[in-house]
């Protein structure tokens, strides 16, 4: 929108949104910026390939030196066993983090995740150009890895109706599993044990994601907007994971510590302790 200036010439409406210096530079040097972005992305892909190759070599070496059984993994390819397990000699077997990143495809759609994150941060309207996320944030060395952890964390928090209703959902699922009105006692105990095992396993997967998030490293961006956005995204994800983990652990601990009994399930404590009577 334009309006006549004081001298009669057409000028820019003062109410029009100002264009930042960064946006002006990108608009004036679009080809150069695109080439730089393409080269940066190519270097990132090469680095990921090198890291994966190093991990594969490490795993091959470990396979010839260790005969430990394979570990169960979560739906997100995260080993259920925590880091620092005594069965995994340091410097021999790959860590949780290495196993996780090894499973991520090299051509993971990072651009889509960037747009999804920008939509969540800034609303449904996203400017076509430039990239809505601060350029310095996109250039953050481990930002791509954060996006992948962020996506998996959202998937983790989406089951049972979403993390905001987990207290109610877990109560309904537990009482439904423990109900004995329409099933023999043994069947009720089996269902309750299966549900509790599922809940505990899901909490362990959340803890693995939280460890991965906490292990992200890199020099913080200096631009204020990029720094604030990184802080918000990182803390929101950490709080979401920690809240979900605490919600599950608090309810599972009730059963594990014999603080809760249900009429008709006298053997339930033994089930939770893995000491089912014959």
C-alpha cells in the first residue's frame, strides 16, 4: 500500500511492515544465498554419512568382541536399556544416542520439520520468503537433530489421548484392565500386568528421548530472536517429556509399592514384582 508523500511523490506507507536487513539481503542476493544453503546442506549430509559410517564400524567391532543378546527397542528405535549399563563396556558398544541416529534416514525431511515447527511457533500463516525461522537458528550445528528429537517427542506424547489427559486416561486404562466382573481373576491379573508393563516401557522410552535432548551440544546463536526461540523450543520439549515421565512413574509406583489394592486381585502384587505364584 502506498500514499503520496509531502513533496507529492509516492512513498511507502509508514504502517507497512518493515523489511529487515536480513530479508533485504536475501531478496537482493537470492541466487547466492540459495547456492550457499545448498552447499551447507550438502556438507551436513556428508557429515551425517561420516558419523553413520563411524558408528557402523564401531558396531561391527563390538559384534566380534561381545556376545550380549540384542536389546528391545522402542517404536522410535531407541534401546530400552539405559546408558552406562554394566553389560555395555565403555568405548565398545554404541551408546543410546549413536543407535538412535544410526536409524535416522540420511534424507530425513528436515525442511518439512522446519515448516511444521514454524507453523507451531508463529501460527498458521507462514511467509513464503525468507525462511520464517531465524537464519542463525537454522544454521545452528545440531538444529536438525533437535528437530528429529522434537518430532519423536511429540509422537511419544500423543498416545492415550495426549499427554494433557494422561492422568485420566491411565486411570481408566488401569481400572478397565483390573476389572473382574466379566472375566476370571487370572485374566484380570494378566491384563493389569500387561498394561503396567506397557506404561513402564513407554516411560523408559520417554527417558531415552530426554537423554538425547539433554546431550545436544553446540555454540548458542548470538542473535536474540534465534536464542529466545531455541530456549523456548528446547525447554518446552524437555518439560513435555519430564511431565509425561513423572505422570507415568507416579502411577506405576503406586502398584509397585503395594499402596493400592483392588478387590478380587489378590495376586496382583506378585505380578508386579514378577513373582507370580503357580
